[in-house]
C-alpha cells in the first residue's frame, strides 16, 4: 500500500484577485505550505491540480498571470500536475487512471475553494472509492449571496460544507492531525 | 433538441424513517409530484434514480422496504430507472451514456438530500456539460452536526448549499417557474 497522496487543488495566484470578495481562513496557505513541506521531507507523493478556466473574465484562465501556482506551491521535480477546466479534479483528465495505476488509494485534499472545487473533487474521490482526508484548516472560500441576495459569510459556508462532507465523502481533519 | 429530462433523485420511502432526524421543506414531495404530473401530461422524458445503499443500517438497502419509491413517484411504463450505490447519480451506471445517446442536454433535478446526493449529482451533471435546472423547493435535507458537535438547522444547510450551486453548476429555480 502506498502512502497517502497530498492533492493540492487550485492553489493559484488568481485567487488573490480582489474580485472574489471576502475570504475566510487567512491561515489556509500557511497550513498548505506546512503540509507540502512535510510531504516533501518524507518523500511522500504529491499531485497539483491546476485550474484552466474557460470563463472570459477569470484570473485563472491559462492566458492570465493568475493561472500560475502560488509561489510556495510551485511544483518541483517528481510531482505530478493535472489540469482541469471544471470544478472536479476528476473530469477531463487522467487523474483517476493515474491514481489507480500507481495504487494510490488514500488522498489528503487541501486547496480552494471549500464549497466549489474542493467539495466537488472530494465528493467524486469518495464516490469513486478513494479514502479521503480533507484538511479543513487548509481550505478556504469566499462570501457568496443567497438566492434572495443576502450576503452569506464565508466562514459559515465553509463550516456547513465541511459538515456535509464529513462522514459521508471523507474525514475532515486538521493540519496538526497530519504533521 | 429534446425537451429537458426530469431527474428524480432518491425519492424513496426510506427517507421517511425517523433515523434521519429533523427535515426542512415539508412541501418538497408535493412539488416533486406537481412536476412529475406536469412532465407526464406533456409526455416529456423522466428518469428515476434509485439509491441501493450498501450501508449495514440504511433503510435504503435493496433488501429493506425503504428501498421502494415513494408511492407518488413510482415509475410508470416508458420512464427510465438507474440505480446507484454512491451519492452521484453518474457513478456506477450508464446514466451519462444514456443521456448522450438520447441527445438529452437539459436536466431538471429534484429529490433528496439537497447537500448529499442532489448536490453531488448536480455538480457532476454541470461539470459533464449538461445544462441543469435544480428545483430548490422540490428538494430537502436533514439537520446535521458540525465538526464541533453543534446542531445545524436543515433549512440553513439547504439555503447555503443551493447558494453554492447556483450560477456555478446549475440554475436554482422553483416549481412555479417550471409548471
């Protein structure tokens, strides 16, 4: 059995753009970096998922500077990169085949955003039979509007989405649990 | 172009079991029934998704009475049924191929539960390129505990999940919008 893969989802500079609005968990990047350094120090497997947006105004488009990984999360030799154009890390690429070929069963997921790409990728990973630990304090999301136009706090969105995922699709853990 | 398919997710008697706890939106079934009758009256396509749980204590197991469809949602001749054992209606069966073979692009989704099977199926449908309308008032979910053990109200879970889905994976609409 291989060691759990650290799967970093959309840790890209485009999410620093003010267009996304108010975010929760400013410590998310520091926690991702701790996990990444820990995984590298142990020689454990690491996979980076990079979003190639097809939206006209997204800073995550491949032709935009924001498509680049955050500096601390820049992949190094031996780390796999898979790209995607939708929320799920498992649609439109060979991630699932790659994991199965390498006999990777256990995944540790971190990244952005909790309720969009992280949630969708965690759900599909769990439903495809992978064993997922989702690191809640190494994820974050942004304020959104509800259907009546009321602002919803990012921390509340984050809390409720983690609660819906935990025990059904994954186990939600903390950075401290893993380092 | 074919008319939008009405996709009913897990409208099964097992969700009436008290084990699930407090639910929101007691009108969900009446709205599902309105939509189902409308679709049947127009001769539009209808697909039923039936959950075959593999959990030891689930009332939705195939060997349990709760696996049966709700009476009002019992499929009739000409309506397709796909079964699943996980949350996503698109994993472990031929639903995607069936939709593509029949040139069904537009989906109208209703069912249970908003934040588990409905959300997961809506996310995958949108990410696979289908055009999804999710009928918010024809879905429902149950109270859950957050990671600190605090009870979260089903209506709040429902509201926040619909907000995260709307505009990203689907359009959230009402029964009245469609009937």
